C-alpha cells in the first residue's frame, strides 16, 4: 500500500489549491484519498458532494467527535510562501491547518490503536455558516452516541502555542441580514417625482444607531455592503444593504430583529416606501461546556500556556455542535514575533510546526476521556 501523507504535506497541497464553501470537491477527494492511505478499515461517510465523516471504532462504547473546517475564502494571497495559493482563493482563516491537525490526529489514533471510539468530521462551508447544520440535519450522527465534541482555531492574536478559551460563550451568535429599501426613481432634478432610497437609507442608519445605543452594547450590528442607485443623474429608487448581527445569544438577536422590523415599518409608513428585511445564514453561539473547561484546563495548563480569554464577536458554525453535544473549543496561538495580521488577512501565514502543537493538544484532551 502507498504510504500515507504526513500532515505538513497535506497542508501544503491544501494551501496551494483552496476551494470555497460547497465547492470543496478536490479538497474532499484529497482528504478521502489520504484517509484511505492510512487504513482501509477506517469507515468514510460522504453524505454530500463535499466534506466527509471518518469513523474510528475501537469498542462497543460511545464516541468523541472532532471537527475541522475545510473551505477557503475569496481572497488573493500575499504571503509569498513557496506553497502559496495558485488561484483566487486563500486559506486565510487557517482551515488548511485545522484540516491537517485533524488528519494528523487520526494518524496518531490509528497508529497507537487507542481504545476509544472517535469520529473525525472534515466539514465544508464553515465560512458560509451552513456546513455544520447540513451534517447535523443529514442524520449522519443519529447512529452514534456522542459524549463530547471538540474543535480548535488557530490565531496570531495569541503567541505561538498558547491555548485560550473560557467557560460559557466563546464566540457570538450571528445572523446575516439583507435589507431592501424600495422607493421610486426619477430624474435627479425632479426629486418630487420620486422617493429617494438614499435618503431613507441614511435615516434608517441613524435610527438603528440609536437603537444600538438603547441595547447598551448587547448587540453588534454591522453593515459590510451597500448598493444604491444606477446612474449619477437618476434619483436612486432602490437600496440593498448586506449586514450581520452579533450577540451573546440568538435570543438577543431575535429580539433585536423584532425591534428592527418595527422600526422599518414605522419608517416605511412615514416615507411611503417599502422596506424588506430577510435573514440569511444563522449561527448559534459557541458554548464551552463548564465541566469540559474545568477538567481540560487542569490537563492542558500542565503542557501549555493556558489563558482564559474574553468572548469574541467572531461567529463560527461549530455553535450548532455545541448546542447538540457538550463541547470544548479553543484558540491555538500561532504568532511568532510581534506582527499580528489577523484572520482573513491576505498575509496570514501560520507556521507548519503549529500542526504538531494542535495534534498534541487534542491528544491531551483524549487522554482524559479514553474509556
């Protein structure tokens, strides 16, 4: 049998050939091929065109679930690494590293013949906020008793090798929204014949800003994309706003959406204009189980610098798993030196050596729950 790839080799191939959410066809094929090379006895399940679940069965007991995300972002890489992306996408959020850590963990578990049942999910579409829910809704986990779920995220916010997490909510819940303001176009010199979507947009922003202040910082509402108008001499009759709402819980977001809807109806009536609000991808908050935190902090702080961090406005669809199973999620610092590029930067380039750190950290977690 052909020898299996080492995790670093896999990382380089993935990094050179990134694929976006739900288009991870070659990525999935590569991971399937690499897993098969470890052993033909590993069970590989592929309920969708992209992503896969690998079952390692050692006994008749319950399972631990480990998850890594595999999709990339539409970012042009500027790292100039020897294995830089060869297309217009980039693993600018470290998913190539996450995947390689999970693959390396699978190799370690297989070689050591650890007496604990485990599932390894190579999940698509995390950046789209839908991959985790897809797999959960597929029923693929219904045949397994899963005790705990684990995942990690590398970041250069923390120094190399630092593990950072906290009890309770680690990452925010998130809801993407589209807001359409539908007025009436006219020649720009005849504003009385039209209804300006631009004017309503500006007033809408002002009222939302006041609403944010009322919420006392419990809600973050950000706008990332706005499209207004068609030509310089035409009063804009339509505006489209694409934004995101973040909070410590989906319940808070739902309450804010109700208030946003009420505000838009008031403004629609006042300005004789139509405002439509539609929600898109929704991610629940990522919650770290108290028992897992207390137990694993004692274990990991022996071998790693362990830091109790603040909650972040970052959204992560692992939140769907933390709603379903007691979960442990942590940051793994990868910064060497003082420069911080941040996630989703075209310059983000974690070192290969962080892969071994991630594998070791997850192996330490397994030691506590081996039987």
